[in-house]
C-alpha cells in the first residue's frame, strides 16, 4: 500500500521539500527522506512505508510507559521501520535506523485485530520507533475509527501544523524529552530541542493525556543544571505531569 504524503511543497522541476518535521528534507526525484518513510516519486511525495509495520504486539499499557492512563489495560502496539532522529544512543536502532522486515497491516485489518484482542478497551499504541513518520497511516486510521483510543509514543519532532491536525484524534502520548540542551539534540540526535519543547506545550494546551520519558545517559545528559532545567520546565507547564526516568543500556553496534 502506498499513499501520497501530506505536508510538502514543490520547488523547481521535480524537487520538493518535506514539511512534516523540522528537518525539512530537500528531495530530488527518486530521493528518500532522512526518516526513510517518504520518497520523491516524479515530483510527488509518497509515504512509502504506509501500513508497513515492524511489529505487532499486545502490551500492558505500563510498558509504553503510561502509568496514569487506564492502568492495567492491554493495548495493541505497532510501529513503522523509520525514524526522523538519528540518536547515537538509540536502544531500538535495528528497527528505527536500519532496514527491517515489515508486514502489511491495513487500517481495516488493524481495526479487526484491535477488536479481537482489546475488546474490553479499544485502544492502539503507535510506538517502538517513530510514529510521527507514519503520519498518514495514523491519521487515516484515527479518522476512520474514532471509537479507538489512539496513543503515540514519540520523540515529539514534528512541525506545528501537522501536529495540530493530528492532536484532536490522539487520546494519550508519551513524549521523549531526551535532554534540555540544544547541543545534545544537535550532536547526539541530529535534531533540535526547541520544537520538542514547543510540541510538549501544545499537547498540554490541547488537553491530551501526556507523560514524558527521559533516558538518563551518564555523562551525556545528567548535569545537575540540565536536570533542574527539566524540573523547572515541567513544573511551569504542569507540576502533575509524570516524568519517567529510564535506565540507559550501552548498545554495542
Ligand atoms: S518527515 Fe522524514 S522526509 Fe520529512 S522532513 Fe522529516 S525526516 Fe525529512
């Protein structure tokens, strides 16, 4: 299944610029975006991994992690083989940064699987890698199935307009706040901090159930000044906002 992508603009000839996330990839004809989810085919941007999932599992919601959202419930979970950040410490790099086996799960089939396995709570988590690079698939599914609660486990790296279009369909999110320094985001993730902070603010303002996750990496993002900046940022937004601190495991690649 392939679908025309949303949020891009045409430049001269067949070159185009993807506007889904702050990377703004410039793509000549035939080029693949930095996330490997979007490709320029003859001047049209296509969502080439539409409905292609790296995994499909039934998890406890606490595994997302969401500790304050229907605790004890089960949630169908799946993710794409793509990501728009390139974190040096990625704990999932085999499926986020490299080609991995996928299976096609159409929105209709996904709805059937949710009904079959989560009958007591119709809910689905787009997770494991970066669901925002699956934008059209998630939006199509959400629009067609408003009775299903949509959960995103995400890096929060998306532009404001596509986020605003998606948010009314989202029930809960866990956003990775990877650090509080721009230099960390630039050097370790090849991204920027401010869009993530802005999107966290937008999610809070939209009333989406939100929890944050922070992967503490000794020596890289654990300076006391940075931890205090994170505390202050969260306290200013909502002192009740849950923050999950995850343990880092060194990955030998
Ligand atoms: S979503 Fe992908 S193709 Fe689009 S700007 Fe971001 S990394 Fe590039």
